[in-house]
C-alpha cells in the first residue's frame, strides 16, 4: 500500500509541476501476464520466463507492472521508472520497486550527462517485455548485467555515430551502497544501428577483474524481414570463469497485426574446470490486437548435455509453451 501511495503522490506532484512550470511530463509503461506449460511430464516451470530460473509450473503467472514517470524542463530532466511483480523482482535487487531512477542534464544538443540508476547499455534484450520480441529471455540476457548505479556521458557525434562512457558501482550492487569501494567502467560506440559494448571492473559478486564484451546490431534484409544479432564474451581471471555465446533474432512482418520471430541461441559457460554448453530455440508470434495490446504465443526448446538449463539441473532438454499478453501505454 505504501508503494502505491508513493507512486500516486509522485505522479500528482510531477503533473502539478508540469502544469505550473510549463515543463514536459510523460507517463508510460507496460503490464504483462502469461500462462506457461511444459511438454515434458513431471517437470516444473518453464525456462526463460523469469530471469535466472523458471516460471510457475504449468499455470497462470504474473510478469510485472512497469510505470515510467518522466519530467523535463529546459536542459534537465528526471526519470522515475517503477516496476512491481515477479519479473521485476528477479531482475532487481530493490525487490522490483525501482527499475531506474536518474537525473540528466544536456549541456549541448550532442552531450547528455546522467547520474543515478539506469538499465544497462549492454546486450540485445531488456528487462521490460514490451521492449522485446520474444517473451522468454535469452541466456545471454540472463548472464547480465541488468542495471547500473553511477554516472554516464552520452555523446552523439552525428546522426549515425555515438559514444558512451560510464563509471558505476559494481552492477551486482543496485541499492546505491558500495562497501567494497570498487567500481566498474563502461563504454559503448554505435554506428548506424550497430553497437559495440564493454564493461570492466568489479561485478559486485566478489570478483574485481571481470571483462564484458558485446556486439548488438541488426539489419533489414527486406521490407518485411529483419535479422538481429547479439554476440557476447565475458571472463574473469579471479573467478577463472566466464561465458560466451551468440543469439540471432529472425523476424518477419506478415501484416500490421502479425509478426513471427525465431531466436536460435548457443551459450557456453567457460571455466578452468571445463566448459559447459546449452542451446535454445524459440519461436514467437506477435499478434497486435490493438496498438497497445500484444499477444505472444511462444514455443521454446532448450538442450544441454551438461545439465545447465536454469531450474532443471537433472534435465538434458526442456520444451515449454507459453501464451503471454503484454499491454503498453
């Protein structure tokens, strides 16, 4: 109840300020729910519905409610992105209450300075299902990072070329506290929709030399067919472990109301003790009932001879069927 009262108070205060000071106020967000079931008898849950684990077994489930308040006046602005529900809890150490909370300042048209907690620049998929084509998430997304708390500078050199530099707490620490006094450095460069991402430093889980490298991009191969790509590599000498993998996002738009996408993914968890592998193949439809409501029927097959499917440590394969509804506003 306290969270609801706080949310209503914040919305009303921002709206009053927007009206009095002639700034710009916006409200957006999403809500998602689903039903999932396995096509393998006796196995609970479905892979990839919640980050790092499995969803409720063969039942209806809740994703998250995401509400984003944004206010801008002149060269400065603030964003309060609140998220509630199991999906938000799985991705955020604040138990889902705060997904993002930051202030920004634009000293020029090309430069933006941001301070606070913001979602990662790293990777292809995002926390909110409204920003993804597939409803379940990839192994590369699960490997993180999810969010960062700190400072970043974005520089738009031109319409095609951009750079980002960041200094943040270890990404495993999203509560604002940093008792280790260790930090993480971030970099991104983008050119015509293709992005190279880097993060290096402490991960917040006891290791101080973790390197994350990532390529995220995509190409329109025709008027209706899109190919997205995510390739990533991570390693820590301290941990003697890391990961590497690649996921493709093949999506075809058949009409204004129906698209079909296929995501093949190959992921390897690397270690001095030996590598382990898993592959996942996800077929998803996007059915737009209205401009705001999308229905996502999805079939997913995961396979690992090394028994590393999250939530299913004794299974070499898992097949799940999910029907999700995502409403964006």
